[in-house]
């Protein structure tokens, strides 16, 4: 079992006024919520968060309990008979997501948590393929033999492709 920010009682307190099957394994939902939180804030803080500030841990516990309880309520509710339970589950998830967003936007800062200052492990947005080569002419309408011949000959600025001039073979 992974360490999480909340315990089963914290999660159960969010739906204590409802009758939920004892077959529900709360710990699995807590671990899922714990992982969701950490995935969203891992670019800001060293994970797992081990803050000395009790307010930080209380905030994370609140988020995790709401997220786990919301997911439990949605999982146990059916379409018609428990619509209110399903809506309450969505409400708890929305609250948790909103609080995570506040952390991500840094409107709320976990003062006791260690900030992640090593940005080398962050994903860099990859460039988008625009459909043309680095030179002035598109290479997508040329047969591969023409492109390979350019590479073999060391041509960097290829001229516009002319099929009549393409008489070379790839070796």
C-alpha cells in the first residue's frame, strides 16, 4: 500500500450520510486519488509531498478525500435510482479538481513542500509538423529516391523536384 494523504475514515466522512456497500475497497480509490494529485503537481513540487506544514497536509488530505469519495459514489450509483448520489459524487470531484487547479496555477502554494527546481525532467512541447522541409521546397511530393540522392550527394538546399531529372538509383 502506498502512503497517501488521507485515510479511509477521511474518505468515508464525505459520504457518511449515505449507505454504501461494505464491498467497496476505499483504499484503492484513495491511492488512485493520491496518484492523480501527484501527477498534476509533480512539475511544481518534489513528489511525494512530505510537508512540515500541517495546513499543506490538511489541504492535500481534503483534496484526496473528496476525489476518492466522489469516484466511489459515481462507481456505486446507477442511472435512475441513485441520480442524487451520482450528482453528489460529481460535485466532490469538481471541488477536488478545482483545488488541484489552484495548486497548479500557484494561486495556493504549499509552503512546507519542497519545490521542484530541476526542470530538466519536464516534458517540452514538441514542434508541430508543418508539411515542408527546412529548405524552401516541400519534400513530401518527391519520391524517396530523390531525397536519398540529395542526402548521398550532400545536397542541403535541394532544388524543386523535376521527375525528368531524377535518373539516379539508390545504391
